[in-house]
C-alpha cells in the first residue's frame, strides 16, 4: 500500500513521481547494470585487440630474448692435450727437461725422442698439428719463449708434436702461460657454435675439377641388308601337247561305191 507525502494512501487517480516509483527505480538499476557490463566487455575487447596488433603494450615493451653465440675458444685446456716432444738440437736431454715441465703444467706427453725428420729447426720450436689439433697447438706454442712456428701437417688425430730448435731459450713462466690459454668467459645462456674441421686434402684455392667423361664412340647403326626376295618357284613347263591321233578303224573299208 503506497502512502502519499502526507503519510496517507494516495488518492484515487493520483500518480506517484517517477523518482519514488519502485518499478522505475528497478528498471533504472537494470539499465545501469547492463550498460556497465556491456562497457566492460567492449573495453576489454579493445584493449586485447590493441595489444595483439601492437597498437600499445600492456606491462611495458615486449623484449624478445635472443641467444647470442658463445665466443670462440682460442686454446685447449692442457689436460686435454696429448703431445710428443722432439729434440732437433745437439743439446743432450733438452726434450726430456721440456717434457717434464709440460707434464707439471698439465699436458700429457706420450713420446720423448730426437727429431728424425732431418729438417733443421732454427726457430725456438716448431709445433706440428692437424685440423683436429688446432687449439691444442696454440696451447703448446704459448709455453715456449721466442719465435714458434705452427705447421699443419694434415694428420687425422688430435695429437701435437713439439720440435725444439736451436733458437730455444726457455719456457714461458707458468702464470703468464696459464693466462694466455685461459678459457674465454662465456655469457649465461649463449649458443655454442661448433665448426666442422677443415679437410686438409681439400684446397679451396684450387677448384675441384670434374673428371672428363670418356669419349663415347658413336655406334654405327647395324647394316641393314636388303631383304632377299624369296626364290621364285621353278617354272614348270607344261608338258608338250601331243597330237591327238584318230585311232585307225579296225574294220577294213568297204569297196568304193560305184
């Protein structure tokens, strides 16, 4: 029962103001609620579309993580290097003394002998290696004071030869040698790139020549013999026609008529 402003029921035919009508207020609340929900859905959709189309970014600029390649190694760890020490001088025991010092620095020496190549070595040393021992050769060359020649002899193993020459004077002090072959610091998460060893047999300066194909002798077409005509059948001459003779009468002719 509705009451008027004076506290009593409204007279018949009197209409309450819209702001005081409960049904009108309910409809207004429903309209506001529906409009708010629709607005939220539209705003969310527009923000998501703009973020997907890169019109703007939510939460700051999107940074794509890229793994940079790791720096290339310049030397091999001494514990992974196997070498042979040869003496190319007339100094007795030189190879043994150098090999003992290299072993103390972590290198693995499996051969100690005189150099039997017959080539004079005027430099301090010559380091011979193959494609697989390139880094190991750098580690060995960094241990000797003076000019060191590094040669690639194309061997297929990782072993290294250290040939001591007449110019040899001393070994590099351990702290300096260790610093020279220290591993390069690698950033966290870098991408390690491994390069395949170069085949020493392949010379890039000389283009590979394709072997010439053997000359193909033209094949003569088989001689076609003219088709031999089948032998003609022998012509058989018809037998000679014999004259048809009238047989003689067996009865004697009668007397001539008078």
